């Protein structure tokens, strides 16, 4: 199916913005995971969950694993192909 030049230009713009958003998710996901790993291995670090400071391993692990969803979503968007 052929597209008009105007529609093709809009489609390319939306694909470019999708790529930028996916890389934003990837970079932020990696940064938050890296910070979470640093906190996870620090025995004196505390994590605030629902206003309560916690220092147990499970709470720190949640801080590491939760951003994996954002990272996975960013990787999914980056790997998505444009419909042609």
C-alpha cells in the first residue's frame, strides 16, 4: 500500500519519537537498577516504602527488580519494527 508523502513523513516522525522514548526507558531503567544494586549491597542503606524506612533484603530487592519492567518495556519498544 502506498502512502502519501505527507502521511509518510508523519509516520517517520512518530517512529523516531517512539525510538527516543524507548531509549529513554532503557537509560533510566539501567540507571535506577544500578543505583538499586549499590543500595542492595550496602548493609547500612535503608529503603523507604510507604513512608517506613526498611533495611531488610527483600525491600532492597524490590528496588532492584521493579525497574526491570521499565527496562523490558524500553527494550520491547526498541525492538519493535515499523509496519510497512
